[in-house]
C-alpha cells in the first residue's frame, strides 16, 4: 500500500506563474482565507481585492493556514482604479462568470506572451459589469447538475488548475 507523503516529502516543483487573481467584492473572511491558500498552491503572483475589503488576519488565518503571509496582495477601492492597474500591466483579463457569450473554461486561450489576470466575483453579485466590459475573455465552468453556480473558492480552484496547466 502506498505511503501518504507529508508537506516536506512532496516532489512538486515550486514556481510562480505570470498570473494574478482579482477578487471583485469578495468579503466573506473564510473565503478570503481560502483564496489565499488556493492562490499560493497554484503559484499565483498576487491577489488584488477590489472594494471595501477588510482583511482580518485572525479570521483569515483559520482557512489560509498562514498563506496570507506568503502571497503578495493589495486592496484597490474602486473598479476604475483596478482597470487602470490591469491596463498598465498589459494583462490578458479572463473573467470567470456565466454570461450569454461566455466560453467554457477549457476552450479559453491562455497567451504565452503576456500575464493573465483571473477575475472572480463576489459571493452574491458576481463580477461588476464595468470589469466584465474590460475582460478579454469571459469563461464559465460547465456544470452538469441542477445548480448553475458553485462557491467562489471552488470555482477559482478549477479555473487556476486549468489556466496553470495551459501555462506549463
């Protein structure tokens, strides 16, 4: 029977991808902590939180398991400032949202010559229309049950897996 490996015995190559995670209006502290954890696991360079987001280390750490100390992050107060930041960084902006013209996630194009910004929306209202308008691509995760959405952390995990697989 195979022996389970601990954190120090894994053979995974540690690396950072030219990839940032943009969190639009995500405020639920356990989700924020989990987003740090999933971002660190997938080698995300930075997390940007948009809006009136309070990052409370005591509340975040329960789910982040200290990864909030490992992933660079910043808070941008409004959408216009966020768009300016993304435009200045020449990012390929991929919005993770179900829309009338969104593409299934496996079919998106991940360019090899520019960094990627993955935008995930808030738990209730999704991605702001101002950001959606500036997205180069809008992708959705195909689901086969009755539900048409999943928790933002689960969705980001699926998207980061797909995007980083294409970047390797």
